[in-house]
C-alpha cells in the first residue's frame, strides 16, 4: 500500500528528524528500541485503522503487494522482512546496508508505476 502526499511528505520529515537525533525507528519506546508488536497493535487500534486493515494483515499484505504488484525482487524482500537468505551467500556474503536495501526497494517501486489503490489481503 502506498502512502500518498501529503502524508508521505510528513512521514519523511519525521523520519529525517529522528535520524538527525540518532534514532533508527519511527515507532520506538523512547529509549531508542522499537516498540513490540503488542504496543504497536494498541497504537494501531487507537488510530482506528484496525477497522480498515487489521494489524495482523499488514505484514502479509505488504509482502504480497511488494513482490507481485511492485516487482520488488525476492531477496530484497526477504532481507527487508528480517529473514536470512539461504545458502552460503545468504549466511556469509550478502550483507547490503539499510541504504542499499532502501535504494533497491525505491527503484523497483518507481519502475512498477505505482501508486494505485490496493486492497488488504
């Protein structure tokens, strides 16, 4: 699912401000560590977004859209989801930086011609 302007612009501004403060996560506990799933679910429900897309569906929906609609390659998606790639290459050699992963995601997404409205699975 794409985040459209002006929301995407504001999200980018927030992310840049957090990075300049040395923080890595958009949603952290206040001590630099990410929120756990339970806390994120409560936050999601408090924003009343759960009625549109249940929190539990976000990961599988995003993964499906990213691969089949946006054309992001399998290895990039596996790494973005926190999965270790199989084999010697995945275990020992393929270690892209977060910036390289973001770049690969952005290039494939731009090439796909999105955004367009998608439905949650």
